[in-house]
C-alpha cells in the first residue's frame, strides 16, 4: 500500500511541473510510478483529479481544490520536520549532573555555564559531592568523577580528560627537609605526607607503562578534602598530592612548590564521565 503523504507530494509535483514525465525526472522514479501514485489518490477519494491525454493534462475541479489542500499539508509537514530537527540539534530540557566539589567548581562548572549561555532552552541541576552517587537512584543524567569507576550496571563510562597529579610542599618544609638530609638527622614529627584518602588507605600513583605505585603515607594527618590538604601543606605540615589545576593557583601565589625529583616519575589519572545507558546517544 502506498503512503498517502508521499502520493500527495508526487501529485503536487506532477501538477507543478505539468507532466508525469517531468515529475518522474525530478523525483527519480518512472513515469508509470507517478501515475500509480495519482491513481492511488483518485481511488481512495473516489474522484478524478487530473484529466490527461497524450498531449496535455489538466486538473478537474476536485483536483484543483485537492491540490491546494495538499500543498498546505506538505508545507506543514516540512515545517514540522524542521521544528523537530531544530529541537534535536539544540540541547533543551533538564540535565541533572553530579560532580566532585572542587573539581566541579574549578573545571566542570565553567564549561557547563558556557553551555547554558549558548543554549537558553537547557536547564542545569548541579549537585556537588565527592562520594560517588548512585546515578539511577539519585535520578542523575550525568556524573563526572576521577579515577577508575567501579562497575555499575546500566552505566556507560567515557574518559573526557586527564589530570596530572603533583607532589608539592611549602618552601619552608622543603628547605627543612633538604637541610635535615644534609645534616643526616630525622625531621621533626609532623604531618610529613598528607593523604587525600581516608585513614589507612594507600595513594595509588599512576606510572607510565607500569602498574600504579601504592604509597602508604606516614604521618599524623590524613585528610579527605583538597582545600584542607593544601592548607596543611602551606603551613609546612608535609607533602601534598594535588591535581595540577589546583596546584597552579597555589604556585601562582607562591604558597606551594612542586617536588621535581618525585613528579618526574608520576603519570596522570583519568577523569571519566558516567551516564545512564538509556539516555546516551
């Protein structure tokens, strides 16, 4: 069975061009097929639309009225297609995103705000938190997290960027460490190594072409907040392992400096995004 909208388009084209043959050339079909589309409409309507002889064709009164209506219907169909295409090409609706607190504020939010400015029909609902949230349970469309994601059914993970980690400390702390090494005496008890993980957890340091190096920080302070870690390092409490985007601010203000001998051996950690499988395209 022929599609009525297609048959309408063929009928209108045949009328506009004045012959079945001309319509067939433009529509890339045979002239008999053009005739079949017109006959399909005539049989469905029960009226003749076109008077046709070997030399000319002309519309009947019913054909003329039907042609005007078909022309309007096809124009509306084109407008509907264009509207749907525009909606699909431009982000719109509500997007719920969960991001780590500091990484989100410093790296993710500026990108999302530019996106929101560019697409006024897009609504953003941002949640800041370091624990990995249950995307499906929390109703999130997208999560941005660092490191390797644990296996969560129904999620797709893609790496969107890499961030370099930097071992750093205050100038006073590094000067004291160098002097202690020259004097061959132990350093005074302090934080020494400031862990970005919970108590009793190792720091897994990625290395190019090698398995991660696990370091168990020894010291009195174990912090799970980057701001707190950086503050402690600035006060000379020990070395900190910080993302390069955070360290850049501390370096600019001369609060912290990198430890080159250590950082040469360190690679990067991956930043990934996860989204619900059914929402991904």
